[in-house]
C-alpha cells in the first residue's frame, strides 16, 4: 500500500480495508474476537433513541415550557379539551385571539383537539411570553404522553425553546442601543 498511488475513492476504500485487515490479523486475540465484532461493525450507524411515555402517579404528563422571562408548568391528562391557566379558563386569561391560537398550535399539529385536559400555571414575563411558554410546555408534555407525536411537533418547531430575550440596557444609552439626541452645541 505504501508504494501505490491512490487516485480514486474506490482505491482509497480498498486500501483502508486492506490496512484494517492487516492490523487485525497481526494479533491472535484479535482473530478470535473478529468474528464477534463483525455484526457490530456492520451497523456502524448509531441506533435512533427510543422515547418512552413519562407519566406521574396520577396518569398525567408534566413538562416545563419557557419563553422570554415566562415559565409555564403544564400537566396533560386525557379529557375533553378543557384548558386551564392559573385557575382560570384560558380564553379569559389570554383574551386576545392571537394568544389563544398560539396555545392551540401544538394540539392542532398533533391532531389531538378535544382529547386532553390541560392544566398549567405560568408566571413571569408578559402575556405574549406566557403564551409562548404554555405552547412550549404543551408540546413537550404531548411528547411525554405520546412519544409517537414527537416527529410532527419537532417538524413544526414546537419543541425548540425560543431563546430570544430582551437585550440589556447599556450605560450611556437610552435603551439597549438607542442613543440620546446628539447636540452639536
């Protein structure tokens, strides 16, 4: 192999296979273990992770959702589609239709409308951040209750935590980047 010049990918593959065979045949212990390692080498790709159902002793799935400075704790159990946020119905807590739509997105993507009762407590941030946190928590809890839904929710981007937060204010500035009005004199 040392004298021959390699000009294509096929030749490279053959050369590496030959060198691998030479190194394993040099040690007698490697010859005995070579047969046992052959099936493992055939499947060089790592196996896909297996997701299992995670339920508490009451039969609910629990997840935490986050968005901006809001944190939502979400519990999901089979039911008729009732959503409760901080002890109130979610339509009274999130009065704007846009926020209600945000919360329904993972449920509609998973095609599980009116199949689960959702109870959540949310604190921190404003209403928009809280709605995003509830959406993140609902989608994570759905995957804990039904691991088969993970693909649909991941494709919709509901399992990814939106890490955008407000930029901090700098000294000498009015806000994070806004400057005070410049005065020439």
